């Protein structure tokens, strides 16, 4: 492990280039995205001798001694270099060594650690085995889940019944998709962040969640800035009469798109716009060249049922904590 070291990194074009080329890099580590928040960021490169082998993104407390994460930064922590030039055994070995070094190094810098790895991380043994042979403090690992939707056949498959995720969707969801098509629900792009926040607030109130104006303004600012940078799209689904029933925001990076926010007008629950906002967005995103949509979390019963009903593949991602 003497070959490895951490050095502070600057969130610049070099950082973004590394994140973009990494199989475990996501839009949540993009410098523009991160700078939209008033938070403390500690970023590092992990070197092996003089070669950058990984990066570490830490959202820290004001005292900068705790890694605390952030609600809208869904994935942070360790990010590997693209090691696809190695064979499988070599890649696994090198990724393990990087993870082992980072898992040992971070507790010497921070009192508490809390981050959520990307879905790329299947092997987290180095975190699990920290202090394995003694009674020292250990990392706690919590599994969360998301649904990844493959839309690669959307551009060319015109028969609804031959689309892969439609065939794998629940019978209730397939019915809702057919109803939305029959009722001519239309989904289009929009830049109206004010309307979205109004919809979002209605959605939260309907769930007995009352958000302060500061939180709503934060969401509005975030959406507007992401739209300005072409790092997201916002869509609205309307009834045949032109009344908007649902809206959604999807983040964009070089690998896939991520469902970020969704909102529905409770008065239009029976108009199928809630189904159309996702299903029709798959077509819109497919036209932009995306093959995979991360529905970004299925970690509560209602949200989990709704998102998995679209026929995606369930994948875990891991929250790693210490201290």
C-alpha cells in the first residue's frame, strides 16, 4: 500500500474528464453539478506511484472533519479509473487495492464517513474487511436499490408488445401505458421550472410533507441551472385537453440518464399522466442517444412498486459509513 497516496484535487475540466471516462463516475460528481450547492467539497485523486488510479469525492461538514453526504448527490465517495485495459482478474485485483488503500486512509483524515457508492460497485470487501482482525471500529454497509431501465430498443421497435421493458412490466403498468396512449396523453419538453416547483409542492402536500419556501427555491434554482448547462431535461405530460397532469426532471451524463424529480397534480390521478411522464420520456431520451435510465431509488414501498412496475432491472448500491 506504500505505492498509493491521496492528493487534493481541483474540480476542473481535468476532474470532469476523469469522471466522464470512469465506469463508476456519474453526473453527481461533475464539477458544474457540485458547484450548484453551498456545501463543503473535499476532492482527491488516488495515485499509484505517479498514475491516477481513482478519485474520492467527499461532502464534508462545516468543520471539515466529517463526511456527511448530501440528499441530491446520490452517488459520491470512491470512483475508479477506467481499468478495462486489464483482464478481469487484474482489474478486480487493482480495484480491490485502491479500495483497500482508501478505506484505510479516510479514517485518518475524518472522524465520520458517510457516502453512497455508484451501482458499479459490486465488490466492497475492502470496506467490509477494514479492522477485520481486531476490535477496532468498522465500516457499516447498508444496501439501497434502484431500477435500471434498458431503452435500447425504443428507437427501432414500433410494436409495443415487442419492447423489452413493456414485456417485463407489470400487467397494471402495461394497462396504464395503453390507456395513456388511447387517451392521447402527450409528453413534451419544457423549461418552466416555476410550474414544476408548484407541481412538486402539491405532490409533497398530498403526502403530508410541507416543504419550506427555501427548499422549493433551492429545487427551482437547481433545475434552472441544470437546464442552462444542458445537464438535464424537464418534461410535462398533458391530457388531450392540454391540461398538464405530471412533470419530471431527468439528469444527463455521458453514460445514462437519471430520474431526479417527479411531480403530479393529485386531481389528475386517473388521467394516466403519471405513467406517461416516464414511458414517453423513455422515447425522448432514446432520441437523444440514451440506452439506460436510472430511476434513482426504489427504497420506499410506494415508490419502489411504481418504479419497478416499468420492467427495469433492480440493482443495489451501497451506503458506506464509519464513526
